[in-house]
């Protein structure tokens, strides 16, 4: 389950989806719904993992599917600020070589070379201004 | 939920048992982390042990039975987590055909990468998975796991298959795994997931 919920915000031409707490199979459907809704607006997605303490294989599968769909739509799904067990799971599975992973949301946004100034800092789900990672 | 059993060896933590269901996986991780640290695993190996236990515990309540049991104990020179449920898994294809149809067979594969040995015992009364992490490695830094080359599975008597997870190098068994393969569960089940049918 997701112990503390999900949030989305627009940032520099991207949709940032914030994952918090512990995410396992029970929360995978909610994650898919939130990201799918975000992707309908913009396929350039950054998953902010700075507050994510755990992610299991099922939820990782959701991120994998979203990444594939986003790329098909001309965007991508980037991961920002994984740490601790989440970083370890990405390493163990070899997914560090599959996903584009960055130290912070800001760095992820810069890495794509895309920005949409009109959307900058537009908050859609009560999120604070984009942080610099964990 | 958490309970201590009889005293373990001198200087080692007592066995620790708990029942859990799908909404208790976070508690499983926290109990395992605390216990494994007391058992003497260094931090990096505690993390790997927690990942392995969490993934197997999730499989137990997802594919086995709504409630399952975790027992943590030191046996010989290893920390051992025993995850027991009253269902029957893994069957080839079982995980790929899970509730969301998407999870693939990744949990068991990840457990194999994370800990030293995975042993599956299946019988008419349920499925038991034993996860072992050697304490003899305690002086070593956390290994960078995942290796394309790995030790062959050891088939134990009866229905069990044991997979020592040695010869690990960076880059990983799963490094060539495309994210859509992960998502679609199209990746073949690893040999660890094959087992003989219960007698």
C-alpha cells in the first residue's frame, strides 16, 4: 500500500509524480491510475522518489509500463532521487540500466532538455515548490 | 503480532515470529530489519535480507494464502527467514497471471539476487520459503549483487529447489531486462521457480 499517498505537479514542461512511503502491490493500481491521468496531460513524466522508502516488484512493473507508454507517446518516465532500499532494488534488478535516473527532480528536468515556461511551478495537487531531491 | 520464541544461541537474537497479511508487509520489513541488525548482519546485507523477505512475504499473501507466517532465526552461521503460507505457489505462470496480470515472476527472482540462498518447500499443507543470509560474510561490505552468471540451482529431496546466489557481479541477471518485459511479465520464470509437483 501507499502509506502517505501520491501527488502530481507540473514543473518545467514535465509532470512530476511524487511517490511517498512504502509502495507495494496494494498500491500499484492507485499508482497506475495517477500516472495514467498525468500522462494524458503530458507524457514527459518525472517520478520523484525522494520520499519513497520501499517499492516492490509489482509497483516497479507499473513504472516500467508507464515508461513504455510514455516513450510511445513521445515522452519518457525519469526517476529522481531514489535512495536506500529503493536504490538497492533498482541496482539488484539491473533497472538502473533501463530507467533514466537522476539525483533530483531539477536534474531530471534539465537532462531532458525540454522546458515549458508557461507551466513552471504550476501546482496541481497541493504540492510544495519542486525540491532538489531528498 | 510479533513474538519471541525460545532463546537462541548465546549472543544471538531470539527467534522472532509474526503472522501477517497483505496490509502488514511494512511491519514485516521493519521487524526483519531490526532483527537482522541484532543478528549481526552489516547494514547493506540487512537491506538485502529485508528486500528478500519482503518480496517472498508479498508473494505468500498474494499467491499463497491471505495470512502467512514469518519466522526469523539464526541457524548455524546464517540468518534464516522462514515464510510459510497455506497455499500452493509458485506454479509456472502463476505470478504472471496475478490479480493485475502484470507483476511477472520478479519477486522470487529479486529474492534470489538479494540473499545467499532461497529454498522452496511445497507440500499439501502449503508452501514454505527459506531465505538464508550467511553471517560469515558479516565482515565483508555489502555485495554488489546480480550476476548474469550464477550458481546452478540445487534440487533438494522432495519438492524443494535451492538456489545459492553466488558469483554476483554488477550488471545483473536482470540488467538486460526491458521495462516493458518487467511490466508485462513476459520474462521466463527463473529456474528457482520451477519445482516438482507435490507428491
